[in-house]
C-alpha cells in the first residue's frame, strides 16, 4: 500500500522560502513509471498544481508557468522522498500543501495517491 | 487552477441517484482523461474514477464516471450518508500545459 507523508514548518515569514518534504512508502521515488507531484489548495485559489519530478533513465522536473520562477522540486533517493522549495513567499502562498503520485507514463494522467496534506501559513 | 466548472452543491435523500457535472473545453476534457475525487473535511482527496470511467479497486460501483465532448459527469447511485463530502474533477490541459481542477461540488445527504 502506497502512502505519502508531508512534513515541514507550518509557519513561514513573507519573502522567505517555504520548504516541505514528502516521504514515500510502498513505492520508489526512482520508479520509472511514476511521477511525484506537489499540489496546493486554498479557499481563494482552489486547487493548484505546483510541479513534478520523475525518473526516466535520468531525472526530469516540470513546473507550470504560474510558479516556475520560484519553485524547485528535488528527489532524494537515499531517503526515498522528494522536496518542495518555494521562494519569496507572500500571504497568497498560504494553503494546504499536498504531495501526490501519478502512476503512468502518460503525461495526461492525473493523481492516484495523495498525502494527507500539511497547512502552511505565510505571516510575519 | 479551477478552470473546470461544477455546480457548487447537490443533494439527495438516501438511496437516490445524484449526478455532478464538470464542464471544460477542448484543450482539457475534450482531449484528455477526466479524474474524479472525493474529499471529506480535513482529509486528502480520494480517487473515485480515473481515465473517464474506470474505478480503482475498493471504490464501490455506486460511483461511476462518464465523459461526452467537453463535459464529464460523476454519478452516485444508492446515496448513503457517508457520501456527504466535496467532489471535484481534474484533467490535464494541453494548451496551458498544466493540470486543471473543478470548482468543487458539496454533496449533502438529506
């Protein structure tokens, strides 16, 4: 049974960097048939995909235009996890952050497994 | 981003059938798979249907997904009290190169 678990600070100051980790159990971050994603949810913005990392003979990352300039997603094969770093945060980045898996080689498939989510508040 | 349009609410009595719509465009629903999720308060989304009309193991056959053109639907038959939750759709948008999500529908069991 695949499980994902997010962890990280619940409070971040404006202009600082938001850093979260997603621990994977029951699958491998190095799987060549999965992609590992971050998604956030807030009442004002709804659900928003932040990007993904995946391994297909080498590592790839993909970020949507909306956050591309501020975001980095990295795999950590030694710990079987992946991370999110979002720079220059503002109160608009306050949200519940989820990690999620896509189990497919088809880039149009959507998420099958989600973590429980972690609330991050951006405030001084 | 919430590009897909859903009704904000739907309701029914136990045993009834409830249908939730999800309206998109040719760049998302029209060309790509639709997924449906159930989200109970304070919990992670749970996959109900994938690739338009497929059900993961463990999801009751009371839940069924369908797609026609640029719209999709989730039907819940034999409504039960534990079905009271938020439901949303999702798809890949080829023009945006981004995942798009529904606005969400709150289902109430009367």
